[in-house]
C-alpha cells in the first residue's frame, strides 16, 4: 500500500489486519511498516503498561531504540495527556537527545511516539495524518491489550525472561549508582571540605540524583509487579459479566491483603487461566455454583476453581490442556481432581520468581529445557498423549524424554520421579 489516506477500504483493512495479527514481539515493526507510506520516521516507540516484562515495543534506528527509557516516555505521555489531543512536532527528550516527535495516546492509555516525523504525501495535512494514525493506533492498542489478556505461552515465557533481565539490570544499576552517590555525599559532608558553598551545592545535586534513581527503580517495579489484591479485583471485574448475566452463583475468596506482589506475567497468566477454567467448568451440564480462590504463600500464586458439576473434567480435555500450557510456560503446575456427581476442582501453582526454581531437584538433575517441560506436565498428572499434544511432539519422543528423566533422577518409575521432583 502506498498511501493510507487515499487507500481503498480493502487495502486499509488488509494493512490493519497485518498489524493486529502480529505477535507482541513483532507488532512495532509491522505498525512502523504500515505507517511509513504516510509518515516517514526514524523510530516507532510504543509504551504500554498492559505489557509487563516488555512495556516498550520499538522499531527503527538502533541509536534510538537501544537507548530510549521508560522515564523519558513517561514525561512525553504526561505532556501529551495534559494537552488532551495528539501532538505533531513536539520536541521531546528521547534516547537522551531532544528530537521532534509525533505523539498519540490510545483510550487504553498506551503511548505511541514517532521520532523525526515527516509527511510523505504532500496533499495530506498534519491534522489529517494525526487523525489517520490515531484511528489505526486505537485498533493496535486494543490488539496489544487483548493479546496480553489471552496470555499465550510464548508471551508468558518472553515476559518472564524480560522481567528477570530487567530486574537484574535495575538492581545492578541501583546498587552501583547508590554506592557512588553515597561516596560523593560522604566526601562532601566531610568537615575537611574547604568551600562550604560548593560543598552544599554538590551535596544537593547528589541527594537529588539519588531521589531520581530511586524513582526510576520504583517506577520499574510498579510496571513489573501487581499487588495480589488488585490483581484479584481485576479478575473479578473480568468475570463480572458471567456473574451478572449467567445462571451461576460464583463465590470469590479474596487473597490476604498482605500477600506478596505478583510479577506481571504471573498476574496475567493467573487471570487467563481462571477465565478459561471457569468457561470450561461452566460448559459442563448441571453446573450451578463455582468457587474461585487465590492465595499466595510467599513463593507461589495458588489458584483453586471448584464447581458442583458432574466431576468428569480431565487433563486430556482440550480446554484444560490449553490452560496447562500457560502454567507450564511459567514453570507452574495445573492439576484436575473430580469426584463423580460431586464436582471438579482445578488447582494451579505458579511460581512468583524463576530464581526459586533453581533450588528444585530438576536443576540438580541437569535436565534440558524440553525435558523440563515434560517433567512439569508429568508432575501435573498428564499422560503421555496429553504431554505430546501440549508440546507438539510424538508420544515416542515423550517416552524418550521420560526415560532420560528417570535415568538422571536415579529412580525407576514415573511415580518416584514425580515424588522426587516435588
């Protein structure tokens, strides 16, 4: 397509579809390609708090995308939010330098920034370009929000890895800068310093720098974590239409208010799993009551969903298998227990930190990533057929991995393997 403004409706739909169909990792690049025929730009930057792990999505010149910070984008968003409309030609600090930008904020709160924007079509005004991109951005922002809500296994794995990497970088930077600033403060506070005025000015600068550094660290934490109570309130809001319009009695058991904050990917996965579990349980005949419970033991998010149905739900059921894949993506576990005529219960355990998993027996066994996936499913009670379907491998391959796990763990059967793993 050469011009979004004058393109046919069919071309426009195809272009938008190519963007909203892209994965979260590719959506910035796809959107940049669609916009360039209308607005040339050196980089496209997206900042969305819907996405934990990778709240920034970027495409364009590495000199910008490699150095832009959340703090800079926060300032841009605050500026445009105050104006209440998209802005063309805003000079903003992006990637440590002041640059001309075009900025949009979607109804979801997500931010879109184009650096060094230039109109390609001379017949189109800046106002027209702002309106055109704004319409497209609303659709893309909703797509991002929906992909996060679905919490696909690939998204959860990437988000967890990104959260780990970012948390380590933030921790290292905070420690290094804090130590340096504390040394400056200690030196400047020394009575041996001759110039009191210079000493006071430098002291104020260092103290101010420490405050800003802590603010950046706190901002990163607010993006990466969600209080367990707030996460549960969002879950109840998601399920409210079922409660309001369905013939079901849904009981929510709130988590302790003092529970540890949840990593964003765990909160997203937990909500997606509960939504899917509730739909799977409600799809059974004779279900009238559901009970949804969240808890946090300090190391794991513990989820329980129980119904009063026929008690025939099993791990082999396709909807349950999809839920299990989300749990396994975060090295969690999902199990199903049912009693005929008394109902089914889906139990989920999601580790809050990947680091804690290093202490598990499987780490000592030196299992491969694929063997670890098999082991997680095996520990959840899945059979070879279910494991094969979940991991898109053959049953013979599953048997091969199980045999390797038995050998590495030094046990003789599956029951002993699961017992040793737990």
